[in-house]
C-alpha cells in the first residue's frame, strides 16, 4: 500500500506549499517502512497554523496531526515552514493510485 504513482489535486497544488506536501509524503514513507505497522488506505493530516507563543519559543509555526482509523493511530508533529496553513488533507490509496487532496475536494 502507498507504493503507487502519487498524485495531488489542484486544491493541494494551489493551497499547500510544496514543502508541506513533501513532509506529508515523508511521513507516509516513514510509516510504511516500519516493520509490523499496518497502514489504512486513508491517511488524514490536520494542518494547523501555530501562532507565536512562549510555549514554542517561536520555533514552530505549523502543527500536523496525522491520523488513521484502522488500526487506530495518531501522531503530532511540529515544524517551522515558510507558509503555515490551516487545512485538512486526505491521502488515499486505491491500490492503483495514491492521491493527496484537500478534505473539501473529497
């Protein structure tokens, strides 16, 4: 799973910087290479802009919450990126294609 040709939708192309797209693909690649980890066909990424706060000491401005339903999995990732965004991204593997899309395009 997730070894197919990869595609992005126009919404991702126009609304999500390439830097974040690559980070999402890297997260998927890291998980699929883990032994004994089972990936669901649907991977969900909630992108949240982080306002500058003392808690993060201005080091991070993007949070990614990565979720899958079966088996249940959740991971929280913090990054410093050029253009942080608020968005929900789905990456779907249908065994022929892997597509990254905004949830609103589903």
